[in-house]
C-alpha cells in the first residue's frame, strides 16, 4: 500500500533499482525529486536520502556497478570528489564512499562488473592510471587494483566479464597482444593471458556469448 497515492509521481521517474538488506529496494529517482536522488523503498513506503546531517555530501547516483549480497556498489558523484565508487545497504548510515581514488574533484570512472565469490570485479580508471582490473569486497580497505595489464594512462580496458568455474574471464587490450581473453583468480599472479587467438598486436576482439551462464563459447 505504501507505493500508492503520493508516490505515483516518484514511481514514474524511477531509474535503476536493486534489492538491499531488510527487504528494502534502493532506487534512483530522477526529475521529480532531483534534490533527493536516492530512495529506499519497502512495503511501508519510501524513505528519501536528503543531505544527511553530518554524514557527508549526498552522492548523485551515476552507474550501477554490482551487488554483493545485501549491498549495492555504485559510481556516485559529489561536488568535492567527483565520481567515485560507493556502497549502500539501503540506509543512510550504510551508504559510504569506498575511497577517493582520484584525489580532489577528479573522476574515477567505472561501469558494471561481475561478482565472483565475495568480491565484485570491475574496470576503473583513476588519475595516472587507465582502465584496469579492480576488485571490491564492499569495504574501503578491500577496494583495490588487481593488476595493471597495460602500464600507463591508456590502460587495458577490461570488459566482457564472465565466470568460468571459480575463475574470472574477461577480455583486455594490450600493446603486445591486442584484445584477447584473460583469466584471473583475483590476484595479480593468477591473472594470465588465456590464449593469443590472433597472434600479434592486432588481437582477435573476442566476445562472450553468455556472460552470466558460465560460457564455453565465444565469438571473434
């Protein structure tokens, strides 16, 4: 019943939504409630996330990155830090920035990743470092670079994330091999080129056909 009547306008403007703890849904609302872009919804209604007293600057929801159990990791924007990764359990106190990886009002840009075990793996670029493979367990201390495959500001642009058993499969582009598949156990030492399908610097440009169903085939 809490979703009816006064909440009709809000529902029409909801963007991304995802389940978090306590049977709550964390939603992104736009336009109508531009001053309160975060809402936690339950059968009791909507609870807005205003500029919260003493808890820091309200982040504007940018990109959904992934969900770890009852928490969601997202790319959020603040005037002070620009875009950085955040985590939320659907409460104000449980919505915190995971780090200022590009100090100051400089963006750390990322996108959707893939959960493997108790960690989210994703590509992110920060000051002085191109898009590379990162991991997060939903804590500031546990959000870190896995490996820099292509040194320098260009980066390897990891993408096409998929699971193969207990390993992470993704494609990355390097000067030496072009874009090819890599496999990782979540450590730098355990992240290796799977196969140089098209030998040389051109790369095979592989694509995962079923990224969420433990793929056994791909296209090039």
